[in-house]
């Protein structure tokens, strides 16, 4: 009798545990499930990245067509720090600087605009203060001529509403007027009334900065070519007003 009890306990212990083969099978199944989950997550991330790149490309194409149709200068504003982009329009004459744009030149431009805004505000206040009083001859003194700076204002269109990026992000921008790739502050792509835009290269990436899509903007057609991967810009190349490369 004791021998039979011992055999039942041995069988019970064997039935209640796992053999080496069973453990290997369980580990293989767990690895398979985890691998499928990771691949599914990457697929979802890449899908969001492609969707973000396509949406941005559609906005660029829309602004190209709108500038041609309305005869007004448009621009796409890319805020790298806030990861937002939106559209602006201007009725003023706009001239692009001949010198290549740098961080320093952008800072000087920002300070100059702030100074002009302050002077304009002060003049308006002085004008309001002199209403109903005797004429101030100082107000009629000739001033130094300054070319009018183009003023851009935002507009709301269902086709290109302001976009805030939460998944993918815009990593950098390059156009021939830039001295180097821009990845901070506010960058611009301009669209002109005669059916032209700047040659431009925009890089869109995922949160980790590992996967890239490159948006190549063609100046004469407004077509946006989306390429998988990071396309290096030809920073040393120069282009004329029609987008033709200038030979050194």
C-alpha cells in the first residue's frame, strides 16, 4: 500500500509541473506575440508618419494653386519649436533678400520688425494726442524713405487649417535662400502669384528621429515628391528665380 501511494504522488507531481519541452513552447509563443506587438506598433507609427507627410504635401500643393488663382503671395509657416504649421497671405509687394538667410539674419529681421511696430504704435498715439489741438509742424517733417515691408496675415481655410503635430514632427527645412538647414524658430516656404514657389526640401520624422520622409517641392509645378528616407540637400547649389541651378 505505501508503494502505491508513492506512485500516485510522483504522478501528481509530474502532472502538476511543466516539462522542458512545454516551457520552450510557452517561451516561443510569448516571443511570437511580443514580436507581433512590436511590429504592429512600428507599422502604426509608420502609418502616422506617412499620413503626416501626405497632409503636409497636400497643404503645400494647395497653397501653390491658391497663390496662382488669387494673384496674392502666400507662405507656409513652420514653427519648429511648437511643431505647428499654418498658412499666411499678403497683398503687399514682397522681395526676397539676395544674401542667404542665417540664424543671425533672422534674429536681426525679427528685431527690425519689432522696432518698426513700436514706431508705428508711437506715431498713432502721437496722432491721437494731437487731434483737436494746434498743428504740430514736426509731424510734417520729411522722413528717411524706407521700403514698405510685406505684411503677412493668417487665414482660415477648411483645406489647410493650422496643424499641431503630436506624433510625427517636422525635423528640418531647406530652400536655396537658406545658408544651412533650418530646424528651429520659424521657417517659411513662399508661393508666388505667377505659378511659382521656392525649391524646398522638408524632412518629416517620427518621435524617435529614426524614420524619415523627405518632401521635395518642385518650383515650377508645385508638385511635392515624397521619398522614403533622409534626402541630403545640396546646400552649396544656387538657383535662379525660375528654379534652374546656377553653375559655379
